[in-house]
């Protein structure tokens, strides 16, 4: 069972820019995280975009949708910023009934101490292999159906709606 990981950016892939003191993107850390975690699941990593999810627009989400549609794999994992992860999941859910799509992200960048990125990535790798076709969010050690989750900004985690 092959998994395609589609990179969209988000905090999970940000790094510190010493020149301006900001967190931004230079390259993805996902392959390094997989290697460090000794991931043995067969994965292909494809960069679609590297953006903060608050800066994503309709064209960016369409690029992710196209990448999902063109993937030969039926198990897809998308790394994404947590601020608009649910919005992207909703778009994908309207167009995919036969593939298993799991989105994940992080509150703290992979390269920073105390990051949740490796934990979330590992959980999502496992989840995408076990779930039935549909669109899900795997984060904080939990799996949520795309339409029953929201980001709790105060607690810095995802929770069920309601």
C-alpha cells in the first residue's frame, strides 16, 4: 500500500530566518522527519506548495485538489497549516469519495524544540493506512472526520465540534 504525501506548507515545515527573525519556508523537513522516525511505510513525497495556510487562496486549494486527483495512490497524506486545514479538507471532501485523504500539521515547526510535528506526522502515516475512503484530520493523537473538527486556538489543539 503506497502513500503519497502532498506538501502544502504550514507551520510544520517553517524554519527560523535569522536575517529577519521570521518563520518562513526554505525547503521541506518532511523527508528528514520520516527518516528520523525510521518510517518504513512506502511513501512518495510531492511538494505542491510551501505556504502559510492563512496566505492560501482558492488557486492554492485547487492545486492541492488537482494533485489529489492526479495521484495514482489511493492513500494520500497532506501536510498543511492548521489555521485553514479544515477549509481545505472541506474542498477535498466534495471531490473525493474513493480515496483516503488525511491532513495533518503542527502548532510548532518541526525544527524547533518541543515540536508536535513528528508526533502528528507519524500518527497521520498510520491513520492513512487504516482508514476507509474519506477525508480526515489526524492531529494531537486523534483522528477526526473533516466535518466534525475545529481548531481550539486557546488550547492549541483540535477538538470535536460542539
